[in-house]
C-alpha cells in the first residue's frame, strides 16, 4: 500500500491497483446467492402448484369412488335397484328410480332397451355432488350370453362374467373436482373408475 502526503502535511493512503478486487468479489458472491435464492423460490412455487393439483386429483378420485360405492350398494342389495334387460317397462313412470347417495335423493335416468333382439342392455345414469366435487355414474346391465356383443359397436368391452342370471354389470364412475352445478371453466381434474361383474 502506498502513502502520500497532501499540502497540509496529512498522510493519505494511495489506492493500489488491486483495490477493486474485494468489491468485485463481493458483487459476484451476492449475485450467486441471489440466483440460488431465486431458483429455490421458483422450485417452491412449482411444488405448491403440484400439491394443489394432487389435492384436486384426490378430490376427483374420491367423488368417483363414492359413485362406484353408491352404485354397488344399490346393485348388490338383493332386489335389483337398476333396471335390467327383459325387466324394462316401456312406460316412463315405471322406469323412474330414486336412490339415496351422500344423504341426498338422486333420480336415476334409465335409457330404453335397444330394440335389436341380438343386443339387450339397459343404461342407468345418475349424478350427484360429493363434498364439493361431482360424480357421474353409468350402470349398464346387459345380457352377456344372448346379446351378440361387439365392442366396436357398443364402445364397452364385454364383461368377463355374469351374476348367475346371464345379466352382466358395468359400472363406470367419473369424478370431477368441481361441483356438478359449478363453474366448468375452472381448472377441472377428472378421475374415473370402472367395475365389471
């Protein structure tokens, strides 16, 4: 380090050529720490988004599961609650069903039997809200022995077995993370479950 004296006789320190190195080093370390902090903040924000998506996915899955459980409860009680082939009445009043899921009375829509003698099936559908989510359930009853089933024609594969009276059942439940009457433009997550017997 160099020193010099000014006009008044005061000794002053003369800056050396290496005096800026400390400042440069401090700026580089600070910039590196800020970059690392920003990267960690970005990672944390992405993790929050992931957690929110997982929570919404779980909500949709639980709604789909509640739909399957409700359909199974009513289908396996002994006397069938869902309309089946060959037991379908053409009068609309005879086909109006009401079941109770999630402490709510829910109407079941029954589609008419296909008039094709080689394809006998009845589709029962219902929709209900489950803890802020929506479940839409389709219960298909079909004659698995005499229906001449074709997956390409029906859109559903033939079930592997039947319940002893040639009537097979396909339950397909779809759950969404938003209420049935809610805003469908919101971020929507869908999960589906399918049961065949």
